[in-house]
C-alpha cells in the first residue's frame, strides 16, 4: 500500500494550496521593498536666517512661558500662528477652542533639524479642529523648514508671561477644571523677565531659581565667535555684570552660545538694564576684535569651555 500523505490524511485537513479565506498560498510572491525613509540632515544652527534667531533659541531653551506671532507664506495660506515656549503635556501643537493655532518649541524628541521639526508640527496644526491637539509624532522626513514656511518679512517679537494662560481661550478659563489645571501648571513656572540689551546683541532674561538669581543671554552669531569674545573679557576681568555678579558658564545650543551670570542674591530684573548696557558695549567691542587670542585669553577660553553645558 502506498504511504499516505500525513498532512492530507488527517481528518479535516486540506491541501497546502487551499484557497479558503485567510489561507496563505504555498508560495508567496516577492514583495517590492518599502522605500527608505529620507533622514533629516543634521543642522547645527537650525534657526539661522529667521528674524530673531536668538529669541527662537531663548524660547526653546531658557524661557518657560512666552509667545510670539508669525505668519505663513502665501503658499501656506498666509495663516497667523502663535509660536509658544511650552504646551500642556509637551504637545508639539494645538488649536484652541477659539481657533488660535499654537506651536511649541519645547517638545519631546527631535530630528537632526529643529527648524524642520517645528515646521512639520506647524503645517499639521493648520488642519486641526478647534480644541484638537497634535500628539506625539514620528520625527519628520526631509521637507520644508521654518525658513520655507514663514513670511520672513514679519518681525519675531517675544512676549514673556507669568502664567500659561495662553494655553486656553478666555471662555475656556471659566471652566473650573481648566482653571484648576492652569493654576497647578502656573505654580511650576520659573519667574522670568526680559532685560533690554544693546541693539544687535540678542536677548537677555533674568530668572530666579532655587533662591538664586541669574541672567541668561542668548547672543547672536556663531558660538565660537561669542566664546572668543567672552574669553577676551574674562582675561581682562571685565566679564562680570557688576561687583556682585559673575560669569559662571554657558549653554551651547542651536549653534549659538547662551552665557549665564549668577547675580548678587536678591537682584531684581529692573535693576539690571544699566549694567547690561555697559557689559553689552564691552561685549560688542570684543566681538569686533579679530586679533588672535593671547595666551591669557586662550586659558580663559579653556576655562569657559570646561563650564559649558550642551543642550539639544
């Protein structure tokens, strides 16, 4: 007797090439490979070319609650959009009930180009329904950047806030749960205030953290140029704001440098303009100097490098 096929001899078994619904064919034809996702190229200075580059960086890194208005190009509908420092739950973007589109700079996850990340969130936010939020999203592929999406003739003017009330419309604030959530979030804000600096030297912000006061200055231009300038001032012992304030280090972020001064205990923001103006004059002179660094200046530079903190 011929040997029976064990598979088809079992009760209820079907041949391997069964065409019943859901069955796999005996051999699967090869599938075309999925196109590879195009990676976003790394950009060391992503906000370069935007009006107020230093303010974009400050809002992204050191200012907890701030807003600024931008407008998209005609190609993208000439839409008004509010750029904000932070949104609830670190959302990339949301649309308030009153229709205002908010796009955040402080979010979770970045690709190689922060400008592309924000532009991607902005373009998606334009299609949100009122009350909708843009949740966590995949890092974008290469595509339009803020420099391509925004009307660059519009100035970028930052407003610093004491609260996160910009998250909701006036009507929504009447809701008890919304009001309680805002109150809880507002308790976590680091007190921050803008301090005027000489024209062309960026943006400076006073803040109070853990019982101490600091000045953080987002200086325009490349971080290497700013580092050389600070080294010149440090070597000459003219880098301090005043007798009670000292340069303690700097953040490296977005391709620029954000030096930080620890202030005399209890210093308020409105006490700083004169000292900042004087330091700004010295900083401008140092930035304009192109002579090679002296040995003392190189040592001062090395000390500053050792006290830098690299941010995203």
